[in-house]
């Protein structure tokens, strides 16, 4: 399974962190944020927040080694609490995908930390993740997760989403399987085929995927990150059919009423 982050985000972050940090953070020296306490002195060479933001964007855009088509724009600049640093939020975008990175710049504008880490924020997120993990989500047939969400619809029809890329071998395996299954429900579902489409349905992708593809979301009720290759194409098609039949109230009848599909529906 490959991730969209590997396709674009990982490339950019890897370039910025690998090149920029190597150039600006000396291996012989580790700079602690606590050593930059604003209460100890006032730096006469402090630049303005506006200048700090412009300097950071200039560095990332011109010296960060960004691939063509990747853009960096400033979100905001704030002062890091209890440290002689500016905290700078930068929006990165490419091929319709955008994400935020947090950087830190010393207030004299001389040292940039392209991969700044807010320890309190990371600890808080980690705690939330652990709490969410303790709330086990039930799995059903085909390793799909039951979200507990209401069924999402387009014009009264359950919305079926597929996210994938030609650069992902698992996506190329899964795509024709789900496309064929969806074609049997054409009057009863709304199929969003997002193969090689990184701009549509981003909200759905963000909600049900950690960034990996293929991601399949069936009516927002069932979802899975990864392909069904372990089950084989025939069984994967039956599992997808049964899950969709469960969303369409067993319609169309000729597709949903076979003994094999009914047996799978009983296991959902």
C-alpha cells in the first residue's frame, strides 16, 4: 500500500528537512528552545513578524529544493511562548493537495528550524490518538471498518468512493474490481471514482484515510485502507457487492439476492 504522502508530501518534506536541516543545524550543536528564553534578555536585532514570515517563505521557495509545481505560502507568524523564536505556519500545496508545516525562526532571523516540533501539541495529539485507539471500531467482512456514521448519499443514493493512483500497484489491482462491482449498481448508488484524482472529495479522504491508498469508502458506513488482494478478485467482488447491497436495501434484486451474497450480508 502506498500513500499519497509518499507520492507528494513525503517528497517535499523529505527535501526540506533533509537539505535544509543539514545546512542549518550543525551536528555538533543542539539548540534547546528553553535556552532561548525571552525573559532573560531583549535582542536588539529582533526582526518583525512580517519579515520573519517573508524570510521563511523565501528560504523554502528558493533554497529548500522544492520540486516543480510545489508552492509554499505563509499562513501566519506568532511568537513561541518562553522562547526567543517565531513560530511560522506554512501552507504547502501541490496537485490539489495542501498541508501545513510548522517552522521556527530565531527572532534575529539567522537560524531556521524547518521541522520545528511543538512538544506540548504533539503530546496532546498523541494522547487523543491513544484515547481513540482504545475505542475499538468493529471490523466486518473484507477487513472493512464499521464507522458508525450515517450513510452519506447523493440525491438519495449511497455514495461510494474510491481513491487511488496509477503509481500504486495495489490501487491498480483494486480499481477494476470495484469499478466492475459499482457498474452493477449504477441506478442505486453514486460512484465517485477518484483514480488519479487528488482534488475531488478531499474531505471524505481526510476523514476516512490516514493518507494511504487505495482507500474505499462505502456510503461513509464502511471503509478500508488497502486492497483486497489477499482474498482474490472473485471474493473481493462478492464482499464489495454484499456491503453495497446492505446500503441499498438489497437492490437491485438480481445482484443482491443470490445465496452467496445473502450469506455475506448476514455476516456484516
